[in-house]
C-alpha cells in the first residue's frame, strides 16, 4: 500500500487537533516554524508530553523533532488504548490532554483507562469539570454504549503546583451513530460546585451567595454544593473556584467557571464574592448564546459528525468561536468533509415565547464518512474439542454417553417453555375476541353506522402484533448492544421515540370501510363475516 500524502502545517496553533486528526485519518503531518521568532523557539514541555501521551495510546507511531524543536514530523500508528498512567506537569490544565483522548477513545483496540496527574482547574482554560459536564453529554449522543464512560476527579490540583489526579475511562464502538439535535429547550435548573483547597471553608459559602444573587430573578431552581478537599485530595496549592451548569428540558448542558488567582501570581487577589459573581454572569452569557450544546463542546460534535456513519447528522450551534471554525477547516483537510452551515431561523411566535437569546445560531449539517473502528476485533470462542483429523483418517466413533449441553437439559423453566411454545406456534399473540371487541367499540364511537370486514380485522390484528414484536425486538437490541440483559429506562426511551415516529406517519388505506347500503327491506346488509 502506498504511503498517504503528508500534510504541511505552519505554526504552533491547533497542535493537539492536528496530531489527533492525523491519528484518526492515518495521514502523516509535518509542522514547521513552531515559535521561530520567540526568545525560546520550538515546542514547549506540555506539547512534548502530549506527543508522548499519544505515543502511549498508539502502536507504531513515529515522531521526529529537529534540534531546535521548530519542526515536528508525526507519522501515526494504530490506536491501541489500554491502561496507562502519566504525569502531565503543571504548565497546562489536564483538559489539554483529555480532549484528544476523548476524540480517540471510541476507536481504540482496547477500552481506554487513563490516569492523569497535574492541574485540574486553571484560569483561562477549560477545566476537567467542564469536560465532564459539557463534553460527556455530547459524547453519549453519538456512542450508544456509555456504561463504561467515566471521568472522575480523584484529587483536585490548582496552579501553580498542581497535584490533581483524574481517572478517565471510555468504551469502544464499531461505528458512531448519526445524531439530529435542533432544539435547545428551556433552562429548567442550575447546579454548581464550589471547590476549595487548603483555604477556609467560609470562602465557599461566600461564592455561593454571590452566584445566587447574580442569577436571582431568572431561575428559582438553583442548588450549589461544596467540594472541600484536604490532604492529598486537595493538591499542592491553595485556591478556590466555582463551577456552574445550567440544564435545559432537552438535556442540553451549559457550563461556566471562575477561579481565584494562582498563588504568587502578580496582581491583586480575587475575592470570593467576585468569583461567584463572575461565574454567574458567565453562565448567563453562555445561556444567551444558546444552541443544542455548549460552545466548548462544538469541536467534539463536529468531529463525531464527520466520523459518523454515512448518514446525515444535524446539530444546532450557538455563535461559532474561532476554534470551532478552524476545527471545521481541519476536518475538511484531513477527511474531505464539508459542513453545511445555515442560519437558525425560528418562527416569530416561538422566538417570542422561548426568548431564544442570540440570533447568531447556526444549524450545522454533515454527511459522515462512514469511519469504522478497524482496531476492534471480535474474540473467537476457543474450541474445547479434540484436534482435527488428518486427511483420509476414518471419522471418530460417537461416545456411548453423549454430553448433554445446557440448552438440551430436560429441566426447563416455565419461561423457557413458554418461549419455545410461542416460537414454534404460528397463531396470534393477542387474543382474537377481545381485540375484535376493542375494534368494534372504536368504530362505533368514531364511525357510526359503519361496518368492517372480518379480513380487515385480521389485518389490523396482524399489524398490531407486528408493531408489538418490533418494539420488543428494538428494546432487546438496545440492551444487547449495551451488553446487558436488563432493560433500562434509556432503552424504553429509544422505543418510545420510534413509536412516536411511527405514529406520525400518514395512515394507510389497507382497512376497508364499507358505507351502509340499504336493501329492499330498508336494512343494511351484514358484510362483517364472523365479526
């Protein structure tokens, strides 16, 4: 196979995005002129740690860095995943390393389980709490099996000394499913967490009071908890901050955060009241921007839309930030996927009723490339029998005492007997007489004087049974894909969505309704058969 063409980039911007897309697409990249005009040219320590992390989660990746560090040649390998631990330093927040892992996690050969050490919350950066609240809810829309998806903050570490520990685990899938999310809904509740490390607990309550005053008058359902960390769980630096989330009726989560100034940093310290007020105002700004997802998660949604099955995916975005625009450009360069961006326009009545906020929303549509996880292999069942016979050898004689398999046991439960009985039978599952009575009562209420043929009733019963069996199969299929034997509410939600879609279809004319016709004696003829 001929090697894929190398892609050339210049500068240090979008470094992690380019390496991540290089691994997913299998195309090597060459990045030149990295900070060539700075006093300290070349890649930084946190970028070198990111390259090392990507080498650990892949197999066969080759990286070449020149002596000055201003040029990086990255030749990707196969995504393996697995279990690993890494110290990411204190230069950048752990979210810088988590974002590529979240994008790569569904396509690993083995389920990913990573333990990262470093800074969990930092000013001006997306925190681990934001990844957990806004990214994972979008992740669930594309990945059906989300049982092993978890992001846990074992220890919280702040600038400048860090000391935080994060555990991230994610499942693997064969395909990403298409998603259509065009409604944001109304904000129904606000939740938050005031975290403090190695400072007095009164700071947390001062931040909570200030945040509640900032959102007062907009929503009454506001609940903020206190996360006080001590000892090793509190990291190595003192500090405090407030993280807020707003959830809508459609399950959309908006997030905002404010944090104190790091220790030994120049400038006046930020009071707890100011931290709470800034977090509340930032949350209101994100709610105003709107969309069916938080603006920080647009990169994840765009990537999964492009890598999904060969079907249309649609998402309602808020105003597109610079990072999201360059994400779309990189997806076009690596995967040749073009997005259709339309201005989101709502009817005047709905706009006045919902108070949709920003008018710069966009409906982003893309056709997936059909990306499949070729690294995921099916495990074959090991044979426990004898070795194969050589050619021309006579067949073995059957044993006088054959071994009984579990499914051939004579001790069958009543449930198994019922299942076998209905599998072998070809009759109706729904009793005929009660069903006919229900049909007759409905026709008498809605169509007075009308009668229905016996064959039409049987057709209705067959259609009802087909729909009922299909719903059971859909629910079981959802549980099987999730590797479960128990139906959960999420399975029933999928089934209810399908029922709603079927009910919206136009009714076919297979049921023949006869108008009453008068005979010589003035009575309507009986054409109902046995009904």
